[in-house]
C-alpha cells in the first residue's frame, strides 16, 4: 500500500498541495481527476520525489522519500505529462526504463532487454523498436513512453495524462493494460481528464480541487456524491449496458 500522510508540496512561494492524506491500494487502479491547476501533477511529482515536500510518503510502511533516488526509482515509475523527444529509437527509449537497475559500467543485461521487449509487446510496439522516436505520430510516441515506464518494473506506476494523443481504441487498450497490471499486484495511479473513462475503469477515484481532496472512494460513491457537478460544473449521466454502467456527459 502507498500511503500519504499530511503532504504539503509545491513550488517556492506557491504550496499547491496543503495537508493531503491518501491511501492507494496495491492491486487497484486509482484515477485522479480535477480541474486544471488543482494539483494533480504536483501530487504525482511529490510521490515520485521530484518536488520537495513535507509530510510522509510510505510504501508498505517504508518512508520512500528518504531513499536514494536510484532505490526510489526501483519502487516507483513516473511518466510526466510533458517530455522532450530525444533523437533515439523506440527500443533505446524503452531500455532507459531499466536505468535504475544498472550497475557500473552501466551495461544492459539480458534481463533488461527482456523487460524492454515485454513492455513493447504489451503496447504493440515491437515492430517499431528500430524506428526513430522523432518519426512517430504523437500517439505512437506516447505509447513508447508508457512502455518505458512499464519496463522499469516497479510496484507503483504513476502516469500523468497517459491518454493524451491516443485515439479512443488506444485509450481503451491503455485502460485495459492498467487493469491487467493492477491485477498482477501493482499500484496504478493515473491522472485523467476524461471523467467517463475514469468512472468506467477506475477501482478508486480521487477528486481534487484547489490543492485539496474534494472526494475519494469507489467510482460509484464519487458519482453519487454529486461532487463532479460541484467541482467541474458538468453533469454526468449513466446507463446500464450489458449489466455495466456506461457514463456520458449531459
């Protein structure tokens, strides 16, 4: 379990998050939603140890922020929203996810290549392994970066708006992959803008507003609470399709 206790984090002169406490279950997909600027990305960066913070961040009872960055990267993978596009191939990018495991002289091992190959296969990228990253579409590049995060093979995976640039079919594929990873015991935390996607696929939801937690719980509980209308100013409806709830904007 990943647990956050009284977390305050942000930037000099602007503490975005104020005294936040949350628990993220292993084996579950948690989706964080909220308006622009509410602190979603700041939350993920603080968990990953990129931003200075106060409070406690515990993974299975261990204070992870006190760990060296290399050890922390073996436990938590973080894919930020904004990234540079280096002049390398897809395969080489995905291999970068293995960097926390390399020892001097930092040469990749068979296990590293196997992990990268498995991550690319999971996202149907194997045929693009030798393609330059700069030659890909936005959606293909997004999948390559997600594969890099998966190759890191951590207990916790943080993805900030991973569905950006992906068409509907690939968004659904990504959410199915997130569910599969969670079923294998990983803690998956996603930031999404699409409320309907979050409600349909999340095991748990966190609704943020102005650096605080407006609501949290199972999607059913969040939907019934009425907080989505309050926070987003948007009505969301639902209907039963094949015994499953399908959500839509009104």
